[in-house]
C-alpha cells in the first residue's frame, strides 16, 4: 500500500515536471502568436484577453517594410540552394556509399569539418570577392555562400539514406545489362526518394533560417526574412506587434516542414552520428 | 563508362562546391590574416605583416580576451545546462505513451525557429515593462522586479544563455531519447530484479550505454556554442558594452563594421583552432558508428 502511494506520488511529480517543461518551451512561441494579433496598444500590456486584429500583417507587407519582397528573396534563395545541393549531393553520396574511392575518408572528414568552421571565417573572403565582382546584395551571391553550409549536411544525410538501401536489386540490374547511370535513375532514385525529400526539406530550413551570411552580404535588394526583422527596430523602440507578425511569417512554414520530417531531424542534425 | 572513372566523376561536382565554398574561403581568410588588410583602402589586402595580427590580438587587445572569456563561459554554461536539462527531460519522456509522444512532437517546434528569431523573442520576453519572463522572475524573486535585464552586464549574459539553452533543449532531448531507447530494457529489468535502485540502474547501466550519444551531443553543442552569433546579435548586439560580445560578434564588428579585415581574419582563425580538436573527436565518433 505504502509503495503504491509513493509510486503514484512520483508519477504525478513526473507529469507535473513534464508539463512545466513543455510550458516553458511553448510559452514564448504562443506569446509571439498572441502579440501578432494584438493592437499596438494591447501589445504593451501583459494581458491575455484582447481584441484580435489582422492589422499587423497588413502593416508588415505594406510600405515601408514590404516584407513580401523579403519573403520572395528567402523563398528563392532557399529553393535554389536546395535545387543545386540535393542532386549534386545525391550523386556524390551514391559514389561514397557504393564504391571505395582513393582518399574517401579524407574527403568525408573534410566535408564534415567544413560544417564546423565558424561562418564568420567563410564569409570574409566572400564579402571581398562579391564586392569586386558585383555580387554583393544579390540572391546569386547568397545562394553561393549558403551552399557552404548546406552541402555538407546534404552529403552526409543522403549518404545515410543510401547506405540503408539494400544493394541486391542494383547488382541484379547490372548483371542484366543496365548501365550504372540507369541503375541510379531507375532503382536508386525511386528508393531514396523519401530520404531525398527529407534532406531537401532539412536543407531548406537551414537556408531559410540562415542569418550571418545574409546580414553581411545583403543590405537592400536581396534582404531575407531573418534580416528583415531588424526593420522593426524603430527610434522609439521595438515595434513588437509588427516584429511578432513578421516572426510568424518566418517560423510558421518552418514548423510545418519540421513536423513533416520530424522522424529524421535528429539524424540530419548530427550528420548521421545518431540514428 | 567504367565504374572506376564514374565513381570519381560522381563526387566531383560536390567536392568542387565544398572546396569553392568552404575550403577556399578558409585558406583565403588565413592569407588575409597575414596582412594589415583595411577593407576601405584600395588594393586590398595590403601591407604584409606576417603574424603581427595574431600577436597583436593576443598581447595588445583586452577586447579580444574579453570575447574569449565571454565565449568560454558561455560555452561552458550552455553546454552543461543544455545537456543536463535535456538528459533529465529525455529520461522523463522516454517511457512513451500518447501524452509523452505529443510533448515530443511539440519539442520539434523551437528547433525549427531561426536563432535570430529566438533572440528577438527573448528580448520580448525580458522587456522590463511588458515581458512575460521578466514579470515571472519579478514575482519569483522580488529584487529582480524592477530590473532591466538587458541593461545589466551579468543579467544580459544570463538572458543570452537562457535563450540558447531554450533553443537547444528540444533537439538534444530528442537525440537523447533516441539514445535511451537503444538501451536494452532486458538489462535494466534484470538489474531491477537483482534489487538495484533507480539511481544505481542509471549510473551502472543507462549512463555507460548512453556515453557515445552523450559524447556526440556534447561535442556538437560545444561547436555551435563557440560559433554563437545570431541570437546574441539580435538579443543584445554584444552589449551592454561588450558584456555579451562573443568571438563571432567580435570578428564581425572588427572586420565588417570597422573594416579591419586582416585583423578580424586572424581572430577568426584563432577560433578555428579549438574547432579542429572538436571536429577530430566528432569525426572519430561518426566513423566508429559507420563501421558498426
């Protein structure tokens, strides 16, 4: 009897801690969601009940903020980055997975290592080069630097997926006279498709949230959404209702994408060190 | 085409991109670090001075050492707090069931948030007049009620640490849940039958089994903590004064705001040194996993 009560007590404590932890994680997000629908009078008060308005969303898309332009920039830059990175990474991952290459380990370690180099180190030469060739403040320039962070993730992640595909069907097709490229197109690609989509979404999120490169490379025409947040720091202080509306526009699509690939999130972030 | 040629052709585009976007800038940054390298003057990089930028940073710049200390303390605190809290949360969540699974799903959300946005939202939460966390801490610890968190050097630093820990707990928790799920439950049950208590089971069975995953998590978190820029930039912009100026922020300011690119490149390269050790350790773990 005694142990039963004690166990019940502990179970309640555990549930309570989980609920508090979940609340701490979720409250800042909920708070931003609420602030985005508050009028600029209500946002400066700690209240839960207010009259919701869509005015903030209208305001961030209007002059002078024109968040729509930043939304387009972010979408184009992240999409093009992914469209380049995924096919290139797929071919390389296939080769790394199925063949033994000279210097394979060195190459893979180098690719892994580039991911850990501080972004400030990488951006300095790009800034100088872009200034010289006129790529500063362009989406092309941004795609180029984004590839630096996205490619290593893509290669390691896709390699993990291809490693998991059994090799038998491929060998049978090769014996039947298919060429290697046919095997890749007709057998590997269909089987790896879910993995490729997952990797693509993962890289899209990284490119979308990228901040430091965009801060340094862009200043007007190619500004992306995360940098656009700085627009709402006014002389008289931060415009929190507008910041929150912009924040929702940045995070909501990523929430949806993250939920789609949540099973593979861990594997992607650790580049295959944890499956 | 023969596989022997094809296999190199397939990796070529990827290797070229990685080389051009990561290895080349790394080498180029090192070259800049040997020059005076003023961004605003013509003929960049100009004035070869060997390793003078490095010796200058180490011997003449208190601001550099300030950033080293800020980054060091920040890394130690964020790694320790994130790992411990995540481990606790993972242990609570690992039994599964509908309630715990739905919490796990929620955990994905903060991690999909851009770090810049996390910075913004924490500035919001700690606003002295209408910040929710500010009000909460004010109720909990009355002396903190009237304090403007972000204007106080130590508290601003604390808010940066909290924002970082908040942003990373979900991801680390999910990784550790994965690691805990791999611990064979038979071993745990056998130990319980033998009369081992909860803490004994954790120390003698769970922890050793979890060690490789913990190592991955600690190294990965250390690397990202050492590089921290986005949140700090949006939250405090290094301030008040230089109380929260991390090394990445220091490099950004010297290189791109003050145009001292040569000097900034040398500090950036000093940052690469600890990364080499961490990456080496990480690569060893990844390859051990791959060989299993």
